[in-house]
């Protein structure tokens, strides 16, 4: 299928046709029409989208499949965002709902955050956004259809196709439609996310994302999204969230969530960069024809060094040490249950017998 799409697209380009063309105005218009949305599009969201599309076209080296995938994703993403905005506008009380003491796992990639997130998600007191909720947020989840709905089926089918195209993806980053999802997928709905750089090399977009994007507005949208998700009635005692992107927006995170609890995981930087670069390079090679693993390695080393430095600078200025716990990757590998107990003790969170049993069962199923 992949070769067929790329061959078809390249042939049409030779005769002046481009069915997979990335056009921001056309994507916005199509999403508006499909959603029946005539409200304002947030300025920072539109800015992010236009810079992203420009970067993909000029720097991303997208092949026809990559361009088609991006076009389809952006249309679907905007549709979901517009439908969500309609619901929020019609129900203003949703944004008055409290988000109390959310827990954020913000360590760098490949430091055990995915397994820690999935494990803690087993506690019924914790509620994480799920993959299908982020990718297809409309309609908002409801208890009666939470485990079986069309959104789950569609995302499952999409993932199955991805795993066929990139067979080793699941080995490097396990994922299902109902897996707890990272906040970067929430931020995709705001077009202010690191996630597109997993598919394409986008230096100008990343420069904007790191240095000029409205981080506070993105964190405010993050909260609105959680309020939207819980408006359907699927709630727990606390939100459990995760992404390394929060390393660079710690001040904004605490401004929006002043009572947040932060879990910072640590691992030797060389292992972090090598593993992350390998995963990203394998995905980029699917969406473009000119992936350069050495360039990706250098890029990831620079990015994560910068993120860690910004985190440490912000941490010193904020003086929120009573709301942050540091965990070493090696300690977690040796004693997962012990480390999680330490987290619960540190933040004075009740660890029930049911949750503990679920943690142990999870580890038995995921050795």
C-alpha cells in the first residue's frame, strides 16, 4: 500500500497534479464545513497550524504518503477541535469544573515514563486521557459507551495499519486505542505539540514551538480539554498525565495547575538520546524519503539537553520542591512497586489494596 501511494502520488506530480497537497486554508474550510462550526479559531492555534504546514512543505521532505497522512490528520484534528469548541460554548459550566491535584509524569523519553504511567493508570483513583479520546475527542466519553464505541474501533484500525507499516513500533513504544495517552496528543488539538516532529524533520516549526509559541495558552487549553473529557461523566479522584514537553513549560503548568504533583524521572542522557532517536528515525523514514539518522541523533541530543536545562532553571525559580519527586530509572527497574509506593507516600495519596493488586497484576502481564 505504501509503495502504491507513493508511486501514484509521484506520477501525478509529474503531470502537474498534487492530490495530497497541504493547504492550510483548504484544511480549515473542510473541517469547518464538516463540523458546522462558524466560531472563531484561536489565533495561536491557527498560527501553529500554518507554521507547521509551511515547515512540512519546505523542510519535512514528505513523500506522498506522508503528505496524505498529514493532510488527513490535520483535517480530523481540526474537526475534533471545532466540535469540542461547540460543546464548550453551548455548556459554559464545563469550564468551571475543578481539576484538583493532577499528577504529571514529565521525565525525558525512554526513562520509564510509559510503563510508570500505564502502571499507575491501573489505580481506579487515577484517570488518564486515553489514545482514542485524544485522537477522536468528539463526542465526549460517557460511562455507558466508554469501553465500546465507534471511536475506539476507528483508532484501533488506524493503529493496526501503522504497526503493519512500522513493524518494530510496538516493540519500542507499546500503544493501543485504550492506552493512557501523553499530553502531547492533547496539544496536537491546539497545533502546539512536539508530536509532528516524530513524523518529519521540522527545524523552523521547532524553533517557533520552543521560543515563540504561547505556552500558557496551550496549558489553558490542556485544562479545558480535561474538563471537556470529564463532562460526559467518566471521572476519577485525580488526573494522571504524562509528557516530556512539560519540561519546558513548568512555570505555565504551575500557573494553570497550582496544586499539581510532578514526577521527574532520570536516566543516563546517552541512553535517553540513542533510544529516542532510533524510534523517531524509524517513524520518519515512513513519512519521508530522505531520513538522516545521524542528523536525527544530533537533533535529539540538542533538544533534550535544552529541555533539561530549561526545566532545572524553572525549577530553581519556582521553589515548588514539595510538589516534585525525583526518581531514578535504575531504581524503578529494580523495584517498580516500591517506587510507586514512594510516590504515593510523597504526595500523601491513598494506595488502596485494590490498586496494589492491580499494579502487581499489570507487572505480571508486562514483565
